[in-house]
C-alpha cells in the first residue's frame, strides 16, 4: 500500500493549482504556466460567428469572457495530460467539481476535439447542439479552419465567414 501511495504522489504533485488568468476560451495561465484545456477548441478571441438572428457577434470574445466570469475568484486545479507544439501544458482543469472543458462545450462556447478527448464531451456537445446553444445557435467556422485561413493571410471577416 505504501508503494502505491508513493507512486501516486508525483502525479498529484504535478497538478497546477491556483487562481487562473484567462487568455482565451480554451487557454489560461496559473502561476505563469500557460495551459490549454484538454479535448476542446474554442473560437479565437477575434473570431466572429453568426447568431440566430444571422448578425455577426464576437464568439471568441464571448467564450473567453464567459470562462473568465465563471472562474473569477475560484481556485483551479489542472492535471497535465500532454504538451502541445506551442509549449503549452495540455491539461484537464476544474473549478471545484466543474470540468472547464465540459463547461465550455455544454454551453456551446467550444467544440469537442474527439481525436484528443476520445468522446469525453460528445454527449455535452450533442445536447448543446440540439438546444442551439452558443455557436450552435447560428453559423460558425470551426476554429482550426479559422486559424488556417488567418495564417494564409485572410482577414477576420473573411475567415469568420469560411471563405
């Protein structure tokens, strides 16, 4: 039993715990460590989406602001899962018992990345989609396609419309 506890200790020590500073809808900082939320992808901060009324709105800013409002003043616990090509820690993060990835996907403010999450948020995304929450209330360009368009020299307006 002591060996089991000793082997579990290092993994727990790697958790990042503290108040977070929100960077965007799927990225935050804790104690200077940049953390990407595992299994989800939120619109980029400048990205535009179209709502139920077909008018453009700042869906990326809405995602970031919602995550910021939800986590403000709370202690976050992030358990690293991996790293990414930008040097960020990819982690499952929670505010109390609320998984932040699930929080964002269930509100339609981020999409699940099933190649990484292995379907952990599939039911939440389906529920958000059926209820037309957030991104699902209108039209949006998937964040990876938006980023690709921007890297190719597109404009926010052009890339947000999927052209």
